[in-house]
């Protein structure tokens, strides 16, 4: 899957999870930039990303994520393998 | 073979509420527009909640409900209900899913949550949040990790002590709730963890997870029977899903989710059903369509010998199991009714004469077989039985009928059905329409109390605005002359249509091919599509030049699936268009009666033809003067392909 396509799907996921269609995802986006991105919403986000792309994240992968760029890269590596 | 499609169907169903229709493309806009007006908010929320929604959809609806409450808008006709949740796991995700799912069942739910891991403290302290909010019910959502559950493989005494301790634990919580308020308890039973210790022997070895969970579940069931408290059978839910699917160790570790979040919509739906049933919402009558729902095939076209209903035939077996399940439901007190587009005596024939039929007229309380729309018939059934529309469930294989009834009578439950009839029973059962919180002998006897079995009731009025419903379907009708691509389907329709068939003339594929090139014939193959999908080819017409300027209508047939949608008048308009192009002055039609085509006896009369004689065998002749024919605009978009002449395009 192209990186553009991953970001476009992630954009929809963010709109859904945060119920906010104004969000524009980009690689440097972090929890500090989005209203309501607390630990529970983070779980909801990861679960929705898993469902959307049909992938599974391990706990060790999940804790290494620092921003949306990391998340997109992780998704891409899962889809390839 | 059916096997592969069945497998696809099953994996598609994973975690989904597959008996509900898919959410519309404008779901998000519809959520936003709920608050546009303070009138009818409850109904709008109920409507958008009534789809196969995922967790994020449910969260949106819960947010809308929260905003409605902030603005202090009325939520009628939703019935208020306050539920406290005691759980040993994270309930942050469960609460919004429950709130939205309850709206689907007509309940305006508020949730009060306990602190994480404080189940017993909250239950025993009179000052805890769950009591100050005076909940109507408390959901005790403990999973196996919330009980003192120590394994002791093979040690009978230790196992007994563990079971007793677990049941005591639950008892203390329930007694606390009973002491401090009026709430009833909804008690969740346990799903065994997947891990085995001895293997197959686990089930019969005391002190293993399987054995402990089995014993505790039996103890929970015993402790609830005969009380006002309710059992929430999560064990059954997880069995239906599959334990390995149900549990997600990763999600438990990450966020203390008690089961895989994939199944949250399903879990919430089941809790919502219990709450709705507590508030008196339950369905009492199953209305059955007949053709391709209760038997395979179309009785009016295929006849008694042609319908599929035999033991040993995979398709026949599927329909027999629908009948068997309907009879089981009747035994437990659900009334059965019939609503079918058919002639009454034709529809009743299998009930009376087919040797394989399990359903008989005596099982059917109201039997509506006629050509009126189903919404009107369902309304008549509901009035006749003095049961509300919200007590009705319609089982119908035809997506248009389902959609139309949902639009015109939103209170009626209409499950989506998969393509394979083998899954009809599973789908009807999964819909959970007949949930009950109590069951008495009287319930079981109810169907027998209704006298005059299989009675027919007269329709008083139309149930709603059918025309505006048809307009909302955005039908697109496509006309083409016969061609090689359509040949097989045209031949099939010519040889199998019996009911909507004016002359019942059969032709071979070679005959049809010859018509494609015959300069003295004019042919139409007609397709119909709408917002619900493509119906494919649904009508065929053959005109033959008779004399200089007359088209004799040799064949006019239509699939009964598109009855009542003005397709006939659209076809006539198209014929008139082409007649003018070909300088045709007159149409000559004939109706040749058979045992099965009485449906179209008045076809030409309805379309404005005038009588032109009748033969001793009942064949009736009709004529239409092209210049005098009324030009009307049927409620659909018209498309044309493959005509040589320059047809003026009339768009509507």
C-alpha cells in the first residue's frame, strides 16, 4: 500500500475516533496536538487502526510509537510482511 | 457449490450485527443533523442507531445523546433507564456502546460506572456513586478474572471451595445492591479462558478452569432462577463467537478490555435487549413471506410440484429448517402470520396439499395473500391481532420489500437476510427479537387462544406514502432491443415466467436469436436498478408487425419481484415512443388465460387499451391507438442502449 493511501485511511480513522473532521494527520502529529487524545482514546485509536488495516500490534510495538509517522511506518511494515 | 459462499458469509459476520442493514453513506451527516430541530430527536436517534454499527459509530451516537442531554432536549419516545456498571475491567468503552445500542431498542440509557477494580467496595458502601444515582439496574460485569479463581487440578475439595468462594463473592455483591437500593441485578456469567491444563480431560477434572467455570455458571443460573434479577448469558454469546475469538489477551494486557473489542457492538446489543425487555418491549408475532422464504421458488410460477421443499435436497432442507424454527417459536408463544404477494388460493395450496410442508394453515393466525403492498398488510395483521407494530417481525427474502416496510413502518423489525437460505434461521435467531425476561405456561399457550386460524383480513387503507418511497428508490430503467448478450436470460424469462405473462408463449434460444435480426419484429429487454442494487433483466416484450402499421404484442412478461413499481407503464411509454418512430398507428394485445396468469387479466385495461373481442377459451383482445394513448412520466430515470433509430430522449 502506498504511503499516501495509508495516510488517507489514517485521516478517516482519526476523524472517526476523535469525532472531529477537522483533523489533518501528518507524520509529526502527536497526542499533544489533538484534543481528547488521552490514554483511553489512544487505545481506541490503535484498535481502530488494527481493524481498518487488518493488522495486529504487539505491546512492544505499541509503546514505541511517538507520532503518527511511527504509526504509519508500523502499519506499512505489517502490510508488507 | 454453496460451500465457499457460506464460508465468506461467516467470516463477514465476525462481530457484526449482520441482521441489521448496513449504515447509510451519509451516516455521519445524519448524526450531525439529529440536533437540527428539537422535535423528534428520540425517533431520529433510534433510526440512526438501527444499523449494523461499529464501535466508532456507536461512540458518535453516544456523543449526540450527550449533547442532547446538555441542551435539555426531550428524548421521547425513548424510555429513560439508568444502569450502573460494576466491573473488574475497563468500562470506559462499554458505556458509550451501551448507550447507543439502547437507543436502537427505544431506551434513553444513562450509565453510572464504578471505579476500576472497586466492585465489592462500591456494592457494599451505601454512599457510593452507583447508589446516589438511583439506578434502575446494576450490570454485574465480572469476568473470570474478577472472581477468586484458583485452579487445583484433580483436588475435589479445593475445587468445591473455589466454586463456593466465587458464588459467595457474587452473593455479597448482589445482597449489597439489594440492601442499598431498588435496582435489580443483571448478572453476567463467565466465559472460560481458552487455556487448557490437561486437555480433553479438563472438562471432567475438578479444579481446572473449564470445570470451575462450568460449576460457577450453573451456580449463578440457580441463584437467579425465581428472583427478580436477570441472567446475562455471556457464556452463550462467547460460545457463538468462539472462545479463542472472544478473548484477546493483547487487549486485556494493553487496556484491561475484558474481551476483544471486535465484539463490543454485539455485547452492547445483548445488554440493550435485556433492558428493553425489562421495559416491556418484546416482539410477539413473526410474519412470514412465502416464496423463497418458507419454500424455494415461486408458487405462482413453479406450481406445487416445482417449489423446493424436499428432504434430502440442500435447498429444500434450508427452507424446511425455516418452517421448523417458526414452529418452535410458535410452541414458545410467538404468533405466526403470513404476508405474501400471491393469490390467496395459490398461496394456501402448499399449506393444504404439499406433503413436505411442516407449516399448516392451523399454525397461521392471519394469512394475507394478495397483491397489495406489504406495509398495508402488516398494518392489517397488527390491528387484527391487537398487537402493536413494535411487536412484529417480518421475515422476507426480497430486499425491496424489507426496505419498503422499514421506511413505511419503522417500528416493525425486519432482519436482513443473507443470500443463502441455509442461514435464515441463524440470522432470525441472532436478531434476538423474541427476548423475554420471564416465561410462563400461559405464554406457550397464547397462539392456541387465537381462534379462526389462517383468517384473512380486509385492508382498510394504505400504510404510508408508497409513491414517495418509490421516488426515494431512484429507479433507473434501461431499455434495449434483444441482443446476443441478453439472449440466454431472455430465453430463460420467456420459458419460466408464468404469472406476469400475457400469452405464455415459449421460445427457444434459436427463436430468440432470430428475433434479433427480424426486420418485422420489435423487441425490448428491460433492466431495472435502484438504490438497493441491480435487479437485472426484469421484463421482455416482443412486438410483431401485423399489417402495415400495427404492432401485435406477441409477448409481454415481467418478473413479479418488481410488481407495484410502475414498470409496466414505463414499458408502455417506451413502446409508444418506438411506435411513433416506426409510424405504427395501433397496438394489438391479447391475454391468453392459463392457470397461473390471472394476475395480468386486467393488464391492458389498466394501461388504457380498449377491448377488441374475446374468444370462447377466454382469450381477450385489446387495442391501443398510439395517437390517443396517454403520455405519462413513470417515477424513474429512463436509459436506452442499442436502438438504431434516433429515439427522442424524454427524461423525467
